[in-house]
């Protein structure tokens, strides 16, 4: 870039400035607040503008943080900055965070090029919630993660609520290993109704665990914790083995069904031995093509998981049905499935919930159902709970439907009684399951 050639000395100064701040020498204040500023889209900026530009941008951001805070700014790791506010309270820290984030709403200019850099800020009071460096860093990470959930350019304070959530996560992480060893992970199923055949022909598995003092914990909560704690492989392969064993049981009992589906973490998909593990289960349990289905979250199609498309093709070659979740949510473009061996998509349940109240949602749902038909891809509507939702989906010819209107979640023994049967044939069993849930 021409600007950097003309400003070589300035660029070298930039590098020395940033290098000097790249340490961990800051101390926890005896009383005060520590702020962590995380630049969340910096990797993309580096790809777009290059190393020298981003080094200059980092120095500019550092100068700004130094000036606006009146405190020394520490470049902690990569694109994370720590600001130590001696003697300050949470109120002052929140005011400062709001001011900093207001600046990040505007463009940053380096040379003749502008860019937008977004940030997240975590705030932690000392010594109230951090008496040592380990707890401080962990709490700041928790606060930044909470800020990220609210969108770009947000801040969050580590308070009693986040503290309770952190303790809960720690308890779940500790118990997961025990649950695996003692086989205390419960696997349940959501049966799926086929509009074409008028029978329950498929089922999706999900897991939950019971922890004393906390209660029932669903996979939606403990799977992200398993991913963070490195336990996702053990849990994912436990679910795969359980599914293989159950499919074999259904085949031996000559039950009529299309497939049994298990959700798969994107992290598991990129493990080198994942395809081998799936192939091993298929071989040992003699599972015919199409009977085992793997559900992928649409985030698996993001650039973070570059090799997922290769893995998906290998799985398809093994005869595995691939199901894409959250179809139409916008997290991944609809066109993202065109070059992938996806057999089935799940309609984002938000559209199903709004079918009764939002005409626009009905139009979108109908359009997505038609797109799936045109692409010769099966589509499943989740979360069907009312007659009006059912009628709307039927009017669009939605092939598969799932939800409490048809049947609640159930254990293996109950699912065996339901699979392959009509609504009328399953009525007594389904009503009994609904009564159990109401108790």
C-alpha cells in the first residue's frame, strides 16, 4: 500500500508502540474496576487491509483508549486490551464503556482508508468479584461473552447474576464427566409426522441430565459447555453409539421408520476421526443407507469450519442423511445448501410460532417450503402446537411436521410404540405421554 511506503518510519514506530504494550504486567487493583476491550472483527480487517494497516489501526485505538480512560492500557493477548481503573466504581466504568463504544460506532481512518471496527467490553469490580488474576480473567471473559450475545458494540458487567451463571456452568462441566461414566445422560426423542404417509416415520434425539441442586439440564445448555470444556467428543460419540444401537433394535423389531436423527456439534464435525467413527457405527450395527441422520446447525457452514463440506460429502457417501437446522434463519444463506449434500432442512421454528399472528411470517414460511420442494429437499416444520399452525403448514404442503400438537418428547420404549403408526393408532400412547408432562 502506497501510504505505508511513504510512512515507513511511522509504521515502525507503530509496531514498537504496540509491542511495548503487549504484556501482562498489570496488577489487580486493591479496589477498583478492570475493563476488557475485545475487538471482535479484527481478523476480517486483517484479511481485507493487511498487516501494516491493522498495526497502525491498533496503535490508533491504543492511543484513544489511553486518552479517554486516563489510565494505562495494556495490550493483553492479540486484540484484547485491559484498562485498570484504580479506585473507580461500576458506574464510572459503565460511563466510560459507553463512551468508548460510541467511538467504535464511527469509522477509523488510517492513511486514506476508512474501516469499521466493532468491540465488546467486559467489566469486573475488584476485589468484589476478583481476588486473584485467574478469577479476574475468567470473569472478564464471561462478561465479554454476555456482551457479545447482545450484538456488536456492547458492554456487560460481571455481577451477581453472571456470577451465578458462571457457578452453574462450572457445576455442569464438573458433572458431565460423571454423567458419562455412570451413563446418566438420558436420551429422549421427538417423533416427526409425515403428511404424505399419515404416520410417524422419523424421530430426533436429544439428551438431558439431572444434576442434584440444579435440576434437569437440556442439551441446549450443556452442549456449549461441553464444547468449551473439551468434553464434546466423549458426549458426541456417546450419542452416536446410542443412536446406532437403537436403530439396530428398530430394524430387528421390523419397525417401519425412515430415520433416526442426532444433532452434531460443528466442533465434532472437524475432528479427524469423526467420519471413521460414523462408519464404524454403521458397520457394527449394519445400518442401511438413510436410516442414520445427522443434524447440523447452520453455523457449521460458516468460514470457521472450512473443511465441513468435505466431511459432509464423506458422510453422504456412507449413506448418512444430512439435516440442516434453522433453515431460513439468516445465519447461513439459503444458497449455502446448493453445493452441499443436504437431504433435509428444518424450517426455523420462529416462522411456525408466528404463523397465527404475522402474515409476513406466513409468506416467508410458504416461500421456504416451496424452495425446499423445488430443490427436491425434504423439509420439517418444528414447534407445531396449534390447529391454526397445522392448517397453515398443510396449505403450503409442508412434508414433515413436529411438535406438541402431534406428540411430546418421549423415551425409547414409547417411541417404539409410536413409529410407523398413524395419529389415531398412537392416540392413547401420545395422550398418556402428554399427561405425564402435565404432572
